[in-house]
C-alpha cells in the first residue's frame, strides 16, 4: 500500500520522534550498531550539533510521526573534515516504500553542497536490501570489518563502504 511521506531537514521539534525511530530500529538488533537509542539528552545534543554545524540530517514524516532518518555526521578532525559518516534507518512498517531512497538522495545532495568529497558507512553483510540501496548511490565496498558487531554472542561482519565526489560536486 502506498504511503504518503515528506522528507524534511531535522529540527528540534523532531528530536523525540527521531529518538523513537532510532530506538525502534535499534531494538530489532539487525541493522544498527546501537541496541537501543541513546538517552534523550544525548540525542538532543547530537541533533543540535548537526543543526549548528549544518551537517546533513533529514527525517521522513508519515502519519504525523518520524518514520525514518538519514544523517551525515561530518568528521571533526581537520584532516578529515572533507568526509562524513552516513547513518540511516526506516522503522519496520515503512520499509520498501522509497523512503530510504528519498532520504539518501536529500542527505547526499546536502553533503555535496556542503563540500564533502567522501561519505562512508558500514552495513552488515546480511543486510542485502541496504547494500543494494548504497550500491545504487555509487557507494563501493572498501573492505570488510570482521566481527564488526557482537549481539547476543553472535558476531556479524560488515561492509565498509564509501562514495567519493569531486571537490566541485
């Protein structure tokens, strides 16, 4: 069933919904390195920092709530300030409807506009739908992070992926 959604830059009013979405995906123990969302105050600091620095950070709104997010955290070291780390998630009932693709499109366009020339991420090797999405946006596997995560005593490897952009975007 088609769902109507809109992709918007995150604002402070989205923080509780963003945290709830992160928590929902994290507790599935299959997609994020988090097993639950950080406390609300930590989430607030993260979002406020992204807003203040102009880091790309978008949410998808549907049914009057945050149902997904995509952010590119800009690296803080001067030698790596040209690059960022992509994080994203879509809560379970909204997957497979083009929301992740729309969010990535917005975040990566904003990253290029910000002057980033490298965006990287990790994705579990068993998360084939996400890997296909990243492939479609030009990300390439740069390596495998062996035993990258351990959840309930089970190790999982992850792909280390990145996309590079020309300095002129």
